[in-house]
C-alpha cells in the first residue's frame, strides 16, 4: 500500500539509529504494519515499515496514521471509461 505524507515525520532506519526526515507530499511505498521486536515497555508495539528514497524505514503506527493518508489515484482524462458509450 502507498501513502502520502501530510505532516513531517522523522523515521528510523532498520537499525533504529539514524533518523530520516520525510516532508509533506512525499509518497511512501510498500507500507505494512509489523509488530516491534523490541521488548522495552516505552517502545511502540506496532510500527509501519515502508520504502522511501531507497531505504527501508519504520515509524510508530499510532503517529503514522495521523501524519499520512492513503494515496488517491488520479483519474485519467479521456480514459476508456469516460469515452465509452452505452448502446
């Protein structure tokens, strides 16, 4: 699933050590929810993994939902569905 960033996020790489800033308007590819493997009580249980700028990043699910939206497909003008006539 692809999503569009609507509010800036700073996601972590797979090692959790480097933060990457992702600005509004960016498209995130291959988003999926996964259970966090870290067993610390202060760590979010679920995160979203996604592809951005050739990197695999993750971000807490609860914050991800508020800062992104589903990518809306843009209808093509003059598409076969628009120009088809029903007889």
